[in-house]
C-alpha cells in the first residue's frame, strides 16, 4: 500500500505539483498499479512449464526476393522523379 506522503515525495522528486484534491485519487491509482505489479510478479513465480509447445516449428515463411516494377515506371507517377527518388517538398 502506498501512502499520501510517499506520493508527495515522488512528486517532489519528479518536480511535479499534486493538489490536495487529486492526492486521494492519485494515491488510489498508484496503489492499484502496485497491486497489479504484485499480481504479475506472483504469477511469474508460480508459473509452471507449459507442455503444449512441443512439436511446433517456425510458422514464418522464408524471405523471398521477388521482381518489382522498374523504378522508371514507378517514378512516372511522381512526375518522373529526381535521380531515381521521389521528390519531396521540405516542410517550412
């Protein structure tokens, strides 16, 4: 459980201001976050090895280089291109 004093200390170290109205909500929210983290930590310690992963193989296909359209043909749609690249206007 996290206390209001700890929240204020964290806020001070973070150079943040926490108003009195928000302190209760923030304390509860931080407590919920820490409780969730504790739940995750406990689950990791209790986890058993899952046996349903045996016999799996790589489900990704091998990379395959395929022919593409010629660059000149693609750059026609961009007004011909410049030196083999699409011309792009600079942002102001």
